[in-house]
C-alpha cells in the first residue's frame, strides 16, 4: 500500500489494514456510505478508515465532509457510538457553491470492533460476505448498529453488537446472497410487527485476482498498474529463474509454472482474470487451452496481433483442439482498450483498463457518450 497517498488506497489495502488493526487491538472508526440520493463522488459501500492518532485511509467524498466525518469518527472511537448521519450537499447555505456532489448522502460511522471479524475472516479465505447493519430502527430492542454478517458458513454474530433479529435476516436472505455475489450495497426497509428496521446490506468481495503469465520486462508495468488498480496480482513465470519475488516487487505472488499447469495457479476462478504475455506462441497456446478447458475464469487476454491468434488457432486445430464459441467469448485479443498509447506504461494502462472494465461488468466506453447515471443505482425498497 502507498502510505504517501492514503486517500486513494484500494479496497484490498483497506481490508488488509482493517485486519492488521484488529489483530493488534488498535482503536479505529469506520465510515461507510449507506445511501445516496442524486449524485455523489462515491456510491454506497465506499469506506473510510480512521485509526486513532494516524491518517485516515480511503475516501467517501472528494474531501468536502472531512471535518464532520472526523468529528463523528472521534466520537465512535471514544465512546463506541454508532450513528448514521445525513449530509445534504445540495444545501448551499450550509456547504457553499461548487461542491460537485449534487446529492444527499447517508453515512454510517462506527467503531472498529469484533463485528468486523466474520467479514475479515471470510475475505482472508478469499470468500465474499454480506454485512447487515441496522441504520434506523423503530424497534426499541434493536439499536442502530445491530449487526449480523452472512458468510458461506451462515449468519454470524459477535459479542460487541446486538444481533439483527432472525426474522429480519431471513427476509433479507435473497438480497444478501445477491449482494455477496455482486459486491453491491444498498439500504432496505424491513417491515416487522415489533418495529420496522432500515438495514444497510453491504456486499463485500475479496480483491479480484490478476494472473499474468510471462516473465518478460513488460510484465513489470502491468503488475504495477494492476496492483494500483486494486487487483491481487500473481505473476506466473514459465521460466524458473524469473520466479523470485524480488523480480516482480509489485506482485503479491510470484510462482514458476509450466503453461499446462497454469490452472493450479488459479485460486478463485470466478474472480480471476488472466493475461497471457509470455511472447512464446507455444507457451501461450498451451496456457490458453489449459485455462479454457480446466478453469471457469471469465476473461483471458492474449498479447499480440490478430494474425498471431489465427496462427495459434490453426496450430490447435491441427492437433485436434477446436475452440468453441463459448471459449472464444472468454478470450480478448489483441488485449486492452484503445488508448492510442504505445509505450510500456501506456500499454499496461490499456490492458489493466480492459480487465478492470470486465471485472466491473462494463464495456469501458467513454462516459460522455453514455446516457443516465455513471454508476448503477439500487432501489432502496424491500
């Protein structure tokens, strides 16, 4: 993580820091965007971490709420208070003109306590989870901050927080599953006889994996840009001599592998995106065949011009291997978005930009040519 720029840390960095703070029993507060009406810099699920006596990590706005959120974070650290605060950034009398966030933002501010542990445990196992938190309550027995975390092992509760009633958790079962799968966040109202609950449904997924097959110099730039974009980067080197961790300092993992064994490198296929850049046609072909036949990775980028891919397919056909349309739908070649850049860093941006777009179910087009909101909006009703 780049400590010189704590404002722009990735979700992966933030989760790692949360884990370290919990392991060291450090005091901190966490601010999360719960709901947005209109426009805002960040969407629901965005987080800011405020450790005691240290710089904040992450961002929930472009900076206009730093003071008020810092005060709420101080209260959360000192007293253990959980609050949901609404900030109307369209109120010119309070905020002045020119903020650029033409919306109303609900922010949850809470202490970092043991209610985060089930989430961090799931992420450590490379599994998603959904954190359910009450942000408004009409039930006197269920306070704001009541929490249940839903993981693959079921509903988890902890000592530091009141559990959300089981009937409300059951009502949110389908929404929780979808949020966990997609990493989406929303706020929903659950109607109950004992009193309605407004619940923040926060789907959190582990960092996506970027597997780079190759060991040439151009791997360095892609690994660096990929890590900066929030991917957990693995360099899979077909050359054992280039498989030392110090050869690729920006990668989280460096392994030596034969292209026929590349599937063994993939830990979470549904969240793994691979780029083949060995510059060896035979190695890339074997690696491509292995990933398509033995894994469910949704994307395989292949370096090189279209003519190279035609040659690769012809060689595969000669050996009796035919790529189905389903296979081809997972392959992108030439890899990358058209940024018009030809240098190593520009090519790396092109490649990682496409992978990032695919991982976010986006086509990577220009925002100025799109209609409607930039981000997907959820309907806060249940």
